C-alpha cells in the first residue's frame, strides 16, 4: 500500500477507528496471481511468484515457489512443495517502507531433548533456495531450567556461525513475560549472515530434565505467550518462524515473461505503475530486461502485486476518500491514473491537481485538520482519538523510512486507540464539537511534536487462533 493510500485509510478512520470493520472502505478485486491460477488456500493468499497449478500454466516462478494446497481436511493447508513447509502467510515487500520484507511465515519444528513422547526432527535445510531465516523477525529461544543451547549454522558463504543462550532456574512454575530475564527461558538474536540451515545442540549439565529450543517469530512469541506458563511449549511441536525471500537470481524476463508484446510494454509505459530495484539503479520494467531484480513495488497511487505485468492497479482516490475536493469549494474529484484532480465548478481553467498526502500534511501544519474530516466523524468521534490517528498518519508519511511505522505497528496502534475509547453518547451534537475546535487546534501543536518517534509493537492476532 502506497503512502497516499495509507493516508486515505487513516484519515478516513479518524475519530471512530472502532468502526474499522463496519465502515470498511470500498473493496477492490486486486489481482495477486497469474490468470487462471488458484490464489487462495484456506486462509493463506498466494501471490505470484508463488502459485498453485501446473508448470505449463506458469502459475509460479519456478519449483521453489510452487505451493501445494492440501484439501484433505476441512481446513485447507498450504505447503511449499519442494521443502514441504506448511505456509502460514506470504507477504510482499513495500519498497516505500524500508522495514518491510518479502517474507513467508511457516511452521518451524521445535527441537526437543529428553522429552517424553517427543520425536527429534531433522533440521530445516534451505541451501540453494531463494529463502533464508530472517534475522530481524526471528529469535533463537531455549526453554528449561539451567539450559544451555547452541545454534550452529551455515551462511551464504559457507562459514559456520553460532548463537547461544543459557537460562537460570526457578523453583516456581515461572510465567513467561518476554524471556529476557533468563529464568527458565533464554533468547538471543540469530546471525545476520543469510542463514539457510542450522542445527541445535544442548550442553547437558547435571539435570536430565526435558529441554527444547526453536527459532521463532518474535512478535508471535510475545503476543501468544505473554503471561502464559512455559509448560505450554511442551504441548506444541511447531512454532511460527519467518523466512525472507529474494528474486535477485532471476531476470525481469523470467519474472514478467520472455514474450512481452509491444502493447504490454506500451501499457506499462502509459501507466508507469511498476518500479524494480536492479543491480545498480531503479529502472522501469521494460528497460534492461536481463537485469537481475532485487525487488519490485507498485508506485504511489497504485496497489497490488508488482511481480505481475498488470499487477499494480490504479487506486481510485475519489472513491476511497470522496471528500478530498470538498474543502473550500474545491469542486468535484476526478480520478487520474496514479493520482486525482479537483475540477472547479465555477472556473474554466480545467483541472487542478494536488497530492492527497501533500494536502494532508499541509492541513496539519496549518492547524486545519478538522477542515478535512468528514462531518459525521466530527459528530461521533472523540478528540483524543482524532489527534492520535492523525499523528499516526503523519508518521506514515515521513520521508525517512526509519521513522515510518510498519503496517503491523499501525494495526497495533489503531487497536490500542480502539481499546481506549469509552462510551460516547450517540446524540452528541455538532455544536459541542464546534466549540471544541479552537481548543483542539491549540493542542495540535503539542500533539504534533510528540508523535514523531516510531513505536514498537507486536502482532496482535495469533496465527494459530
């Protein structure tokens, strides 16, 4: 989702984020897979370069990206065919957000030692694949009293690297908070050398108690097991972990097809909706087609799958935010490819265009936030929530990616705002809101300076729920 699209969503939600699911924005049938190919398996969406189908249909880029959907149970399950990994989620990197990743979340086996009715599973080996363990999303975790666990792995350069941790003991059935205190549980980061395979060993001391260790997605770990007893792990065989995937071994012709017609290239040039990061520069898809691809993205004003020739589709800002041109008699909103314009009703000079993101920031800096908020939201919303969500929207537009929140952080902050909302009278009248506008405008300057730092959050929804 581009910055403009994100602002549209956040501004539209100002003041009543508790109605996210009820007052949903217009839905768009985005194409995420090749035509004629299955794009869903249970609750998992399958975007190209992944795919379900035959090789002849070219539903997937190559056999590393082939997905098999097991329909033998009431809940269909997606697997990477070549590695037999159960897939929980597939995400595409947003190159406007430097913290996002091309990633797969999968079920990673737990390594047990001396545990009754628990088998030892072979360590995952991704050598030669486009996948590697995410050093930013995962943590190496060991659970038991006085456990010392070591992680030995091979990097892309075939150099052995190691990580490890040691826990302390507690005689009580210790509750897990974040595992950072080292009591009956310990954690450490995994090496950032492009880990594709690893093995876990335990250095046994005097006790012979059950011990187990695993690489786990840190956000899931915290959200799922906050204030949960450590014994819960013993009942599990797998935990979610995250792999990053890259297309740097593939050319643009391999990704988009070797027979790009003149019509298709012309369409790309007209829309100019896809950009790809190449070896040394950013280039259009139709240029230097043999250049290997580090990653592609949909430009501002478009959304969808950038790895499909027609995958990035225009966002209709006028439909998503119908009041974009109503301020100060700006006229009628007219959607354009990748943007929108306002048609003046009494002026014959044609269309006057304005970036929605730029307009939003300008209104905030001029203390005119309430001029762009829907009147119904002003009536039903609460002042604090309006300011909080607007500040969040502004942070999402920061040109420095280090200070922009991730989509997970946005979702978490909106959830926190939702929980903080108290009962509001359905009959709150517009005059009361009007009387508060001066006070809010004065408070805005203070609020605007507070909301500039990124926040750390966790994924609220458990993948196993």
